[in-house]
C-alpha cells in the first residue's frame, strides 16, 4: 500500500498575509503523482516530519471550505453512516488513539487515515522543489504537476494574491 498526497491550492485576495486572512479560497484540488522524496520534503509524508523542510503544522486555522470538507468528518450520530460523517463514539476513539484531531468547534474530526497535515507558502514550496531537483539523478525529471503548482502559485502572487499549498497524506 502506498502513500498519497491530498493537496489543495488555496489563496487569499490581496497582499494580506494568508495566515491572517479572514477568508481563503480553494483554486484547485490537486492530483499529484507519488514522489516519496518530495512528500518527505513537504511534510515528512513518508518517513517522518524530521525530513520536512518545514515541520508539519496542521491544517491552517483559515482553511478553505473545499479543503476543510475533504480533511474533516462531521460528528453527528444521526448521520454517522453517511460518507462524510462519523459517530461521537468513533470520533472520541480516534482522537484518544491519536489518529484524529478535533476541529476548533469540536463538531468535526480529521479523517483517521490522514496524517502530517501542513501548509506551505510559495517560498517554502519553492525551497522543497529546489531541494528535490538537486536530489534527482542526472537526466531524470520531476513530475510536471509539481512544476505546474509552483507556476500557478507564482502567477497568483504576481497578480497580487497570497497563495498557499495545504496538504496531508494517507497510506
């Protein structure tokens, strides 16, 4: 069984620091090829957080709606059998075992299969990409979607917005 990344390209309008923005928007739910070395650089996704350029810091407090819905399960005993819900008992068990974390308002828990959630600024993502390229064998290329994410983040920044890559892993 392999590890996959769940990544969301988010941004805040204007030049306000994205960490302080009242609202953030999700531009894309990204499907990125498996590159375990890149996963490790972004958040220790495969071999632990010690290998990450920036240690995982959890999902951002102002996570976009689209990323939030993907990351959390709603805790509601009435709808517990539905796909995006779980029971109170399940949620408490997952949190107690360390598999999940409560949302700020305690109405949701992170999916128990998700781990090493974090977010990266443009500069941090660029640093991960540069490091990964330096690790490639001669003649080997990085999967193109990693370069496309960088180009899109740079375009968002150039147009006066603040981009962020929010991500986590499953296995």
